């Protein structure tokens, strides 16, 4: 608990029955990790959404800078050759 | 489990009502927190637990109605009986109190239910056994949730500790009723329907004491007081609960969603 008595913010990731990866589904407030997992269970899996839950404190997430978007992501726009769509596959392995 | 003697339907119904009504009234008390819990997340958790208990109550009351054989369904049993026909333990009808009272009671009851459902999973009544198999998973979570709060509050600030101690003092005398046997327990045990509730006491006390130890608290001393809710003699709070619980069904008889 912080000095102001406010619970920390946590990000919640849930893996569904059929899913292979944990998907971000929202956030919640909790005093510590144990409480965050319980709260996540109660808030985000009450309709059978999940088989596994991850929580991570929101302030532990390092995010890319929205202001850097132009230099970070735009250069990829014209580099279609990075997609593996220019190879002709032999018929035996086509539609792979 | 072997059926040692014939089940007396009247007594079996009483045994089932004690379970179903205790779950029903505890659900009603927990539901009072909906929209009032100290945090949104906790509000949802309490509502989830209340709904689990309501689901258990529905299943057991339905079974009680079938065994009784008077064509009363879960709604008629939940909404149209008078106070003295309810067989819940008095512990659950006490006012919801503050958050410490709610969590202390929730822990007491969740441990009790967990132990009871574990035994009922082997009931000679196949339907009750099936209900228990499902309910025990819910009770395990309720126990974890409530125990966690008892430890947090007991081992928290001076204020939270004071409140948890006061909650234990207030509620503890009512736990004796959970384990006070009578002819209904004896019949249930003899017919394999379910355990005498006194058989659960040692395990309950052990779990309760380990939670309290972790919280840095002590179980209050036993008192000679014995409440009588499961024999139909309730506290002064019961009528108010029923007034709220039964209002819609009394005002609009037969009303359904």
C-alpha cells in the first residue's frame, strides 16, 4: 500500500481454455500480488474466461513512447519484403 | 457408504434445510455488500461468493423439497416459509456488521462448509453427494478469500486489528451451535445421509486456529451460550432478513423472472 493508502494498479492477463497465450484483459487495484491474483480471478474470470491468470504491477511495465511512434513504427510501412510472401513453394508443401 | 437404517424423510428434510437455509441466509447477508464494499474489486468478489452460496442453497432446497414430497420447490421453500420453519444456524442471521465481522463470519462458515461438503460428497443420497462435489470447490475458494482478509486485518493496522478482535468476540459464541448435535444429526449419520456436525469440530477448530495464529490473534474462550437457529428459534434479526428476502414473492405471489 502506498503512503496515501491507495492500492497499487495491476494489469491482468488471462489465458483462455483454447488460448496458448495470456491476453491482456484489463486492470485492477490490489494491495499486493496475492490479493491481485484473487481479485483478478473474481473480476475477470467469473464467466469461465480463463484457466490461468497473470498479474503484473502497472508501474513495472515499460512501454514504448507514443511520441516516438513515427520513428519507431512507420519505417516498416514500405518493407513488404519482410513478409515471407515472395517465395514460390513447391507443390508438395503448398498451402502450408 | 452403507445405509445402516431407513431414512426418515421428515428428519432428512430437517438436515437438508439446515444446510440449505444456512447457505441462503449467508448469501443474503453477503449480498448486502453489493455496491457498498470498500473497493470495487472486493464488491465483485463478495457478490460472486454470495451467488455461489445462493446456488448451493437452491440445489439443497430443491433436494429438500423432493425428499419432503409435498411438491414445494426451491422458491416456495426460500420465499414462503415462516420464520420458525427456517433451520439456518443463528450465526448467519446476525447483522452484517463492518467488514471485519463479515470476513470473520465468512471464514468461520467457509471452513465449516468446506469440511461438511467434503463429507457429504460420500452421502448415501446420490443427489446430495453430487451437489457436495461441486460445492466443495466453491467453499475452498471462499475459505481462501476470507482467511486472507482475517490475516490482513488481524496483522494490519491498529484499527483493523481492533475491529477483527471485536468481530471474533462478537461471533465466536455463535459457533458452538455449528457443532451441537441432536437427534437429526444422529439420524443423518446412522443412515449415511451425512455426518453429525460435531464430527467436524476438531478439524474446524484446527483450521481456524492456524488462521488466527497467522493473523496474530487468538480464539476467544468458549462460553456456555448456545444459539438455536437450526431448531427454528432465531434471533431478533431473522424477521428483518425475511421481510426483505420474501418481499417480492409475498407482494407478487408466483412472480417469476
